[in-house]
């Protein structure tokens, strides 16, 4: 479903003598099969968001090749958007000043979703994510957790085969977080949606991801199951300690 | 007792997902999206962009107080400017081919245009979204960034036309007796010219906003744009007061399409078709430039923020 082959992205920052190149992502290769739920971990600035931008066709890779749902994200961006859903946890696709429902209506037009399918899916999602209380509330009056549920809904109304999430649980309280996890878990298990999840919350990873990828300084440092990850640092007890250990002493570069 | 997971308490998980019918590979014939205007012209998209315009209208209606404050300011400045212009035209009657009534009308028209034509610049959220990185969300949509912004901007213009253009016009009419065309055709011509003016204004402001993809600090471009728009639109002084070649030049630049040309069409001082032609030419030129710049931005540019 997602194929990344030696992808790299560098940025040129600064000017004049302080001009230099930042390699946000380097030589990144991995494959995600349909139906997988993959956690994408890495310390701040590791290159997670950059990867996600490349996967969604927002950012051109400076090297390598990427294919998502069988399409080149850059060249077939419009077609790709119909097959994937994206949520940037820190940003919103919703119309700030309008009732939540209006943003969903626009999504229906944007993705040309059949009216009946749309109604059915929105009912389902509103039920699962408990949106009914604020469907008619202007988005700017929603709490962060409510807005995030709105954004997830907007990303799923066209029934994408792949869902890419960049920190969807950022800033959520424990209850909302747990609910979000339950929802994503079921989406993957029952609906078969492929999910790639970026998060700094290891609880998300423990609860949801069968497979974890760890990126450090733009390079893939680890790709395997949660148990494999634990086995990398046998001395540590909790997954947090394991990850802290790996962040501070990253595994030898592949 | 089965242990209930805490999350089940949070949202009542009543419904179940129907399992996904395995996709009959949704291959579509590849749509050619290379043309700059494919988004604008494709007919199936019309309801979408009409809806965006409607949302743009409503989005601005959330800021009614600001719009009314703007209308008040525009009216007060209209009155001040009118007095200055009356003094000028009484000293030099027939200046620039206007009589006093024309000059006062021009003054209130240009005040009325400030809102819809967004003569002080801005009006688009795009620049801010580029700087803050929110444009990532916009770029991830299956829509043309430019057409999306145009639709939104037309909605904005329609709203500000109601709230910021009508009041100064009515006050001007009551206090100074401005000219109203009597023939219906004149109103049709004016409407066309006005809408074209808004599109030209959008085309220009979109380019300015898009420049923040390359120039992170856009204060320079914004203030340059402000000066150009104020001075060369006819907002500060009617362009037909500009002497010689400067006047001719100013009359044929895109900014003239925002105030001078629609006002002249309103006053019946300019051949309507010629006016439309110039405005449409600039609208097309700026939109094509905008479309090309959007493509360039998509290719080479950097979306800010994590
Ligand atoms: N627009 C940009 N211009 C220059 N450098 C950038 C840009 N975007 C990202 N970078 C650099 O690329 C690297 C990776 O950034 P990225 O946003 O992908 O990190 P991240 O893994 O998402 O981090 P976080 O967990 O903090 O969100 C960082 O070193 C960052 O400074
Ligand atoms: Mg990030």
C-alpha cells in the first residue's frame, strides 16, 4: 500500500556563509502492506512530518521513489487524495467560523462522495466518535479533542484505503486519547483501513501498533514488531525506557 | 466480569464498521491535470466552488462588527475626501473630464470599492497559512489551490459589498447627491466591470500571498503591493489627473481595473467593451501567472512547520 524506496529530502537553510543543507530524511526505505497498522516513531526533528508530507504529495522528495496506493504522490496527487485520508494533528482542515457539519458537506463535494454513502458514513462516524453534540457548533468553539474528532471524520468521509496520521492524539486528555485509540483500532481491524501513525505517545503505539518504525536523524533505525523493539534494549523495563535508550543511543545505521 | 476498557466509557461505541468491500481496483483513466485552469473550468466542479464561495461569504459574516466598523471608516473618509475634491473641482471645473458631481461620485465609489476589492491588500488567508505551514492541509486537498482561494475571495467580496459598499454610497447620495445611472444597461455594464475588477484584484493579491512561499517575511511585498494598489488604482487620485505618459501608463496597468475602470464605466466615461477587454486581459494574465506560480510552489517549495 505504501512503498518508499531510498527516499530523501533535504532543505537548504540560512543564507550567505551560514547557508547549509539539512537532511530531513535520508535513504529511507520501507513497505507497508494493506491492512497494517504501523507506528512511526522518532524524536523531535527526526523527519516524521517530512516523511508524511512526501507520502501525501505535499512535498517533493529530493531523491528516491515513493508510491502510495499504487500512485506517485506528486504526479498523481489529485487521484491519490481520493484514496488516502490525512490528519495533521496540529492543523485543521475544518472551516473555523462555520458549523462542523458544513465542513463535512464540503468534503462530500470535494471528494464527490455519493449523497447516500456520505449520509451513512457520517452517521457511523458521528456515532463512533460521538460528534452529535457539536455537529452544528462553529469549529472555533470546539475543544481541541472535539476538533480532532471532527478532523478525523473529515479525513474518513471518502472512505480512504489508507489513513495517515501526524500526531492525532497531541494535546488530548487521557479519556479522549483512549477513545481515539479505540476508534483507530477498530477502523483498522473491522474496516481494514491501512494506518500509518506518528505520535510521541508510546501508549498509542503499545495499544495499536503491531509494527513500529523508528526514525532518527532522518534515517530508519528500526523496523519491526513491538517485541523486537523491546528486545533491542533488554536492560530496560518499560517501552518508554526502551525508546529513550534508542533515541539517545540510536542503533547502528543500517 | 469482563473488564471494560476505559475508552468504551468515553464514546458509546454502538455502531460497528461494516467491513470494507475489497476495492474493485478504483483505477480511473488518468486525468490530465496539467492545464493551469483544469480546476477552474471543469464543469463538474462548479457546485464545489460555488459552495466554497458561499462559505467564504458566511465566514466573513462572522466578523460583522469589523465589517461595519470598516464601513463607518470608509464613509467618514469619503466625506472628507469629497470636501477636498469639491474644493479642487470648484477651483478647476471640468478637470480630467469630470464635473463636480462626477468627482464626488468617483470619490464615494472608490470608498465603496475598498472592501470588495480589498484595496489595502490582504483578504486572503493564504499568506498566513503559507507562513504558518497550514497550507499543507490546503495542498492535500483534491482541489486547485487557486480556484479554491478565488471562490473564497468572491464570497468575501460579495459579503463586503453588502456591508462595506452600500453604507458609504447611501451616505454619499444623501449628503452630496452622487450620480446614479438611469439606464439599466449602464448597471449591467457596471456589474460586469465590477466583478472583473474583483477578479483582477484577487489575481494580484493571490500572487502577493503566494510570494510568501519564497519570501518568508512578506512585509516588504505587502507594503509594496499596498502602495501600488492605492496609487495606481485611482484610489488616491483619479488616474485621469496623472499627466501625460504616466496617466496613459497608469490607465493600462492592472490596478486601474480595480477602481478607475469600473468607476468610469459607472460614470459612462469609458467605452464598456474596451473596459471589459482590458480588465479581462489583466484578469486572465494574473490568473495564468498565479496558476504557474502555484505549480512552481508545489514543485520546489517548502512547506513550513512540523
Ligand atoms: N521547511 C523546512 N525548512 C528547513 N528545514 C526543515 C523544514 N521542515 C523541516 N525541516 C527540518 O527537517 C527535520 C525534520 O523535521 P520534521 O518536521 O520532519 O520532524 P518531525 O520528526 O516531524 O519532528 P516533531 O516530532 O518535532 O514533529 C528537522 O531538522 C527540521 O529542522
Ligand atoms: Mg512533526
